[in-house]
C-alpha cells in the first residue's frame, strides 16, 4: 500500500509539472481548450440537424446522443489529459528509441511513459462532456454517479487501448500512423449509436475495436441504472489492461535503444 501511494504521488507530481509547463503560455493554453470545445460543438451540430429532420434512429433520441457524447468526450478528455503518451505518441517514442530516457529511472516503466505528457486540448473535451450531460436531464444521484464512474472506466479503457495500439511499434517499427488510425477508429465508431451497425461490423465493435464499450454500453448503464452492467464494464477494462500490459512487456523485449543523444528538460 505504501508503494502504491508513493507511485500515485509520483504520477500526481508529473501531472502538476505538465500542467505548469502548459500554462506558461496562457494564450496557447486557452486557445487549445476553446478550439476543442468548438470542434466538438461543430461535430455535434450534425446530430442536432439529423434528429431535427428524422426525429429518432431505431429508438435513439437526441437525449441519448447528448448522453453518448457526454460520456465519450469526458472519458477521452480524462484519458489523454493524464496519459498523453498513450497511442501514437507511445509508438513514436518506441520507434525513435526514446524509451532510453525512462529506462534509467527506478520507476515502473509503463505508467512513467504514458503519464509523462498531457494533451492540453483535452480539457476542452472534459468541459464539453459535463456541458453535454446537463442537457440530458438525468440528475438523479444514481444516474450522476453512474455517469461519472462510466466515464472514468471509459478513460481507463481508452488508455489501455492506446497502449496496445502504441505498442505495435515494437513489432512493426514506425507504427505511429497506424496507431493513430486505430485509436481514431475506436473513438469515431464509439460516437455513433450502435443500433446503426449489424452483423460483422457490430461484432467488431464488441471485440477487435471495442467501441461499444466506450459509447453504447456506458449509455445503457446510465439509462438503466444498471450496476451489474457497470461491473461487467469494469471487468472488461481490467481484462484490456492485462492485455495491454502483456503486449507492452512482450514488445519491450524487442526494443532497440536509440542511437541519438536526446536532451530532456
């Protein structure tokens, strides 16, 4: 327990340092957050126009889309605000041999790598997620609690999936682009109602690209106040983290040190 608290304290210190560094340039800091809010808003306008025209899609109403966006954007924001090196950035570090810097420290390698960078613009996602939730009208304490818990689990899921995608660089070399596309596909499909998909596509969303666990299932959890399904989601997240850790550890055995001398401040 003491070791766990020590590691959590270290991760907190990493976050504080990253935040302080980002806020050195206040104009850029604010611009990135506002820019992400506008980006999400423009994307959401599409759904507003769509549901204004058609009313519903196989039982999905506009309130369901509010909830879907709230969970996905909040989860994504939490994931990459804290673990900014998951996904394509991890693939870049591996391909460039830049894990050397982290290997010399007496810290658990994986959390040190992924939590050592934050993506400032994701603060806009977090704000957008909370604002979108206000439009759902779901203010029962259980629904609010399940919304927050589901969003945290989504954040953990996205981070684990990002580790798996980024670890492809151990086996493929320069996999930065592939990792980015895989991560983006997960995020993109999660923001569509899963009722739009059937057959093989629907199967993929529950397996290879687990977008249903990012969007559709958390929505069901909040709507139905389903604690059993919440536990199921938590179990899936745990399984994905075990896979992510195993893939990263296996890939690390293939890692080749970079030849460049990099200065890290």
